């Protein structure tokens, strides 16, 4: 079993819909949680960076972390065709330097 | 902030050849990381530098792989005697300190013929 599991997708939604992305993890030492967006043939771009449990909002993006359930989510409101990409969750422990990634969910927003 | 820069963007080589990739981190970042990403998977950690010191190497980094970061600035990743299984995207990331977010470059895509 992988340390980080991510809903495989792919996901196809109409423009304006809410996109919901999820990851679960097994390592209780994880303290830092990230969401990256990756366009084809590009590197991952940091979207959200959170510490421990709770919610964080940045524009159309909301990240949620539930450490008791070892579950994290990313919500994209009012989705746009430009949001079409692969979304990667990543996490690390407080003394860690390496990130552990999910396999990614590919999202297509239809105009 | 010019971002993390990686060169070349794409490298095509024959099996058995040696290849070297370069990464220039964000200028004030003292930590530098290498990851490998294959199709349909998330990046996997390879190695990590704090300034010029290489502090950790993954089991994925066989003895054919070597990484350096002279003077704590740019870094190079060399693969000797390339094999088919080395085909992947090699990503470099940098961060300003411990538990600070890692910022990635656009990677070097390696194709082995």
C-alpha cells in the first residue's frame, strides 16, 4: 500500500462547477500538506500549503486537512477551462525534507 | 524571483551513454531537491542538499547516479550507463529552509533510445 493515495480520476466537469479532489495517507507523522497543479510537460506549481488540521482559503481554492481521518481535500470553486491540469497532493513530516506525493488526478473543465 | 531553472528541457540519448542535467535554484534558497516522475505517477524523492552538503539519498538513487552542488549554488545530476528504466522526468525543487514550501522547475525529460 502506498503512503499517499489519491483519487485516480480522471475528472471532467462543466465550466463553473465545483471540483473536489481528495487524498488519504497512512503516515501519522505528516504535518505539512500541499497541493500542486501540473500542466502537461511542466513542473508542479504550488497552489496551497497548510500546516496540521484545518481549512485554508485562497481565492477560488480551499484546502482542508483532517488529521484524525488522515484525509485532505482541495476544492476549486467556479472552475475555468484554465484549471484543466493534473493536481497532486503532497505531504511531509515536521523533520522531513522530502515530499511524499499522490499519483495525481487529471481534471478537465469543459467550456 | 526568477524561479527554478532546469537544463536541458529534453534529453534524448542511447542506452549506455552518460547524461548530466543542471538545476539553478531560486537564488536565496539554501535547500535543493531532486525528484523523478514517471508517466501517471507523482514525483519520487531522489536526493537533497542543504547548501553544498548532500544530506540524504533515496534507495532509488543507484550507484549509476551522482549529484553535486558545488559552492551551494547550482546542482548537477549525472546518470552513467543509462538504462531503459531511467526514462522519466527529472525534477529539481528548492526551498528557503526547513518546512518551507518547495518550488519546482519544469524538469528535464530523459528519453532513452
